[in-house]
């Protein structure tokens, strides 16, 4: 049960990975400022507004990007770049239906454009329409294999359609084609992890973090990977603690730090830490799983039984 839940936590991040675009970097701020200057100098140029929208997208300022692209469309309502851009901003804001509509307008202008096809495919994926997403994203990839967002999304279509081998094969190609893209290595690592190829997954997580050490999802996944391999547990604990400090969430990273401490041989301290995490996050099933496992390993049958009862209560299906 523990391995099942652990794996589920790692894979959960993969489902949404295609939509991740990273954090704002110092260079993004300079690009936004430059684009703003261009708009001030050329307020009636749709190209200037499109450039501003692109800069905002790069800086993960999606609402601002949406506004900038709409500014371009007010000047030229047939601008293909603006139609795709406002659709992209809509998708990243969580409006998949809106993105689908903007993609349709862009495809009216250019019916076989890979960027517009990819946008429609990713919107369909977000809406659970995997068959349509598959058609769009495979076509987009065949037309232009250099569009990273579309390639990442295609991997997740294969996963959603229960085609793990195709997903893994595609992820390997992406990591090879985009060696400087942290997300490509992160995605490949997670699929290797799911295939129980743990040492290979570890190396891919490390490549991702060398490229972008701010990827907390990759840090957490690497920590979990090391725990599953039962090696470098001090590093696993450090990584989990870093994730908890950056994104406390529901306490799973803090729990993983405690579980790594327990496995490293400091059983009393680790179990105590896990118990404290549970007190802070009493609805976290994974933390209770670790407490039960730690109690069983340390011979604390009373605590193990209590943890088992808590698990039953937490995972019980409510009456309909």
C-alpha cells in the first residue's frame, strides 16, 4: 500500500506537468519592460501588443498576457499570432473552453498550423477529450517537432489513454531533443520512475534540477526516488525539507523528510517527526501510511494498530 500511494503522489504531478511553464526569471522582467516600451512607442501596432503578450507569457503573468493579446485583436481582429496568444493565455488561466474557441478562430485563418493545432489539442486534453487531443497533437508534432508544449502534452495524452510505452518512448525523444529543457528531463524521469527504472529516473531528475533548481516538483520526486532506492537518505531528507519550506502544501513533503530520517536509522526521531506532521495535517493519508510502516518496523504494535484504524477512517467511502 505504501509503494502504491507513494507512486500515486509522484504520478499526480505528471498529470498537470504539461501546463507548467516555470518561474519568472530576471531576464523575463527585462523583456517585459522592453515590450512595454515598444507598445508606448507604437500603440497602434498589433505586433507590439503581441510582443508584450509573449513577454508576459514568458514571465508567467497570464492575465496580463491575455489583456495584451486582446489589445492586439482590438487593432487587428484577424491577427493569427494574437488569436493563438489569447488562447494560450486562456489555457494557462484555466479556461480550456475559451482556449478551444480561440484555437478554432486561429485555425480558421490557418487550418493546418502546428501551433494552433497544438493549442486546440492541449485545450482538448485539459477538457478530457483525449481522442481529439491525440489527433491534434500527433498532427502538430508531425508538422513541427520543435514546439515543446505540444510534445509534452502528447506524452500526457498517451498516458491518459493508458499507453505507457508510447508515453515513455516519446518522453525519451523529447529529453534527447531538448537537452537544455528542465521540464523535458523531469517528465522523462517521472515516466522512468513509474516504470520502476529508478536509477535512470534519478539521473533524469538530477539533470532537470541542474537546469532549474527551482523545480520543487522535481526535488520532491527525486527525494521520493532516493527513498524508494533506500540510498542517500540524508539528501532525500534535505530535498524534502526544501520543498516543504518552499511549498508546505498539505504536509506530504514534511512527512517524506520524517520518513527519510526514520529510514536512515534514526527511528525514534523519525517517528516523532512523522507524528508531529500528522498532528499538523491530520487528513494526510500518506503521512499516516508512513507512521504505520515506521511503527511496524520499530515494533510499536499499538501505534501501528492506531494508524491502521486512522487509515480505514480516512479512506472509507462515504455512504451514498
